């Protein structure tokens, strides 16, 4: 009996130590995000010293900071800062949506891009771009700047529901079906997008190219504003559902036995994740693999507990996307690589490695 | 107060999975469900656990219809041990056990202590730091047992009766752990808890059950003390296997021995 008590107290101490480490890890991720944001504002065609960046930010907050070069202030306020904020929001949204879908499907390979949710969002957005002036004019005029994110949200919602229906049976999801359904949906949405591209005029075509490859270029304050509203909700709400996510990993029936209203929660999660992906796709096009890579790295470092995974994904997702954007716009100056190509180059091999490791497991 | 089912019926694809089943699980007793494959044991358990809504009949938990309880209140009164869980994320065993505290607003620091104690009760304290994904089937089963013990760890106000439903808890366990698990379930009846166990082993049922419900083709064949249910004609009727029943040499409970099947 004494040895049992001893073993228990060692286990409790171990868990408490781990929780403690996780809290520090979240703090470290927050710091990382701030540093990357600072770099992202400082580096570009005009390099601005980080101290100057802090002075401009301080000046905007009404602090007495002394002399500032006006052209630096202009570059920061009208170009770098909105782009940096947009990168943080989009990265956080994609990573949290990825973690949420992996929790929902009980599968670490679920990614909004791989299972077709992003493609569904993009198809709906392309519909609005190409048909917005004709067939759907009454909608776009009624909804204004929200019509694109809203369409992307609805597209994402529908594809998530379709994939979920296809891949789960009796509360079990099959990875094989999930990924195959993703291939089919990606192909269908790609065909739809291709058809619309064929119908598009020159101006629309330029807009569309941006969708297929993903970019944070052209970030503006109005974009940041509208997308922040839409992304804030899932970004705050999903981490609050952390215990529900943990329970759902036990299985749908088991979560129900623990007092979770399973169906209602699953619908809520689908809607929130689709909102995050839809809003992100609406402003930045198709940026893949963020939702796959970020939660996976965090699980390796901090374990699968969603109370740390979801906030961690928001912080690390923002940082990584910003870092990728920094590379995308500095590697081949003065031109700019589409960020989606960069994340695919990095994320593709990562996904293959993950798949190889999973191969032994039952699917 | 009890967990009671009256006149339950479940129909799927035009076939009655269970039909006219009535039984009452009282706090303080171990009620064993026996029956051949497809006899409706799991369907009955899924009805009692609220997972499956019966097409006919009613289930009451402490006098109140199941549907009238909030899911949280239900979870504080009734815990279910699944045959297996699809969990495939690398939580530690202690973290899995602590999930049993979710209906109580956990897991917080106090809940971690309860989870550790529950692991010890399920003879799984040495697994606490291990990743769930690296455990064997039997070890996983004991971690889930700890999880549902944690769920019902502390009594309710006024010591309201609570219920444990165990779906083939011994299926992947070795001999010693089969007996340890059922002995533990027996001990927990002292906490004003009623235990319902689905089993395949008639002798485990004889040894640990206060009452046995024998099912065949969705119906209750018998519901009585082990001595009355474990009679060769009833067993042969339920399982289609001729048996001899002799008294256990030490405990006096029935001991069921299959006889040679006529070629």
C-alpha cells in the first residue's frame, strides 16, 4: 500500500511539473510571436531598426518617444503593420482550426487543406469574385466587404459537413476515407474553380491567381478589421472548449457519458473551425499545411491536452506564418514568392514523414 | 431509488434487438447480464447508458425519466466502462483517469489526486506516467476503469444512489486482473452504488453476481439469484451447450462445466 501511495505522489508531482512546463512554454511562444512580429515589421525593402519600430508603435499608443523618421512611420503604419497583423490572425486561425479538426476527427492528419475545407472555401470565394457583379450582385451589394469572408465561411462549412458525413460511421472516423474524401472534394472544388477561371475576365483572373497560391500581399487595415472580427470568435471560443475536445478524443459515446452534449458541441466546433478557415482563405487564399504542422509540433513538445494545444496553436501558428511570409517576401527581392508555395514546400515533406510514421498504426 | 428499465424494445432493420426487457438495478448489488452473442446484452447496456434511445419502454434514473436529466447530472450519477475506446492520442494514463473528473468541473489539482488514487484502486498506479498509446489492451482497460472510478469518486449530497455499468470489463484482462476488477466492483457496492456487468464467463457471474439476468434473442430468459439462474436446462436453452453444474468446492456458489458435445 505504501508503495502505491509513493507511486501516486510521484505521478502527481510528474503531472504538476508537466503542467508547469506547459505554462512556461505558452509564455515562451508568446515571446516568440512578439519577436517575430517585430522582425516582420522591421525587415523589408526599407530596413527599419527594431528600436525605431518600437518607437513608432509607442507613438501610436500616445507615449512620448521622441524623434521619428516620417517615412519609417508611414511604411510601418500603412504597409508592414497591417500585413503583420493579418499574418498573425491568418496563421493563428489556420493552426487553431487544424487542431480543432484533428480533435473533431480524432485524427492528427486532419488538416483544413488536405481534407478539402480550404478548397471549398476558395470555391465559394471565387464564385463571389467572378459572379459577384452579375448573378450574385444582390448578395454582394447587401453584404459589402463581408460578402467574400462570408461566402468562404459557408463554403468551408458545407465541405466540412460533407467530409464528416463521408468519413465517420458509428462515431468512428477512418483516416483512409477521410483523406480519400479530401482528394475527391479537392478535385471537385478545383474543377469548379477552374471552370470559373475560364469564365473570368482579365481583372478577375489577376484576383484569382492570388487565391490559388496564397499571399498576404495587399494587406490593408480594412481587411485586417473585417477579418479580425470573424477570426476573433473561433480564436477565443475554441480554446474555451478544450475540455470538450479532450473528452471527444475518448470517443463520442464516452464523451456523452462524461456529460458532454456531443452532437451540439460537434456542430459548434464545425461552425467555428469553418469560420476560422473561411475568414483566413477570404483574405489570404490557399495557404496549406499550417493547420497540420503547428498542432503536431506542439503535441510533440507539450502533449495532446487541448487546454495547452489550442492557445499554443494560436501563438505558434501566427509566428510560423509570419516567418514564412518574411521568407516569401525577402528570398527573391524585389519579387515576392506566394506564401502558399513556401508552406507547401515545407509542409509537404513533413506530411509524408508523418504518414510514414503512422503507417504501422491501424487506419 | 434505482436504475430501472421497463418494457424496453429496440428495433433495427425490422428486427427486434431487445424486446420487452424490464429490469431494475438497485444500489448495493452486482447485477450480471449473461447471454450468447447477439442476445441483446450490449444493446440493453447502450439503452441504460443513454447512448441509444429505445423504441419502446422507459428508463428511469433514481425515479426520474432518463431524458429529463441534464447530461452533467447524469454523468455524476452513472459511469460507463466501454469495451474499448478509440482514444489514440498520447495522453498519460493519469491524464486519461483525470478526464473522469470532467463532469465535476475538473480536472484541477484536487482532481489529479483523485485520479491518482483511482489508478491505484484499479491496480494501475505504476502506469500513471506511461503514454496511453503504448499500453496493452488490458492495461488500457484498467486505466479506463480508473477513469470511471474517478468519475464516481465522491458521494453525492444525501448519498444519492449511483450506478456503474461495465461492458465486458474482463474481456482483455488476465485471470488475476479479471478477479481483481470484479472484486473491486463488489467493494464499490458499499458506496451506495449499483453495479451492472456484462460478462461471458458464467463462473465469474456465479462468484461475483448478486443477481443474474440471462438473455436470449433480445428477451429476458431469467432474472434471479445465481443459484436459480445457473441451472443446466436454462443454460442449455440460452447458449445451446449442454453443461453440468456442481457446487464450488470452497465458496458453495454454482460451478458451471461444459459437457462433451455429442458428435
